[in-house]
C-alpha cells in the first residue's frame, strides 16, 4: 500500500486519540501509519530508559 493510503490501518489496538496522533505524525513525516507507530514507540521507549537512569 502506498504511503498515506486511506485504506491503510494501524495494526495495533490503541485508543482513538492515540490513533489520531499516530496518523497525524505519519502524514506529517510522509511514512506509513505502521512505520509511524514503530518510530513513536521507539522514541517513547528511549525516553523511558533515560528516565530510569
């Protein structure tokens, strides 16, 4: 599926608000919704690890 294709769906169960945030990030950056979810999850995990140190 092409990036930004409206038929693409997020393959995770998340709240509607989080889904909107992921979709907005994907559109802004120009990547797929699932790639955006991975990027944001990775960033969140890195931030969590920094807080734990």
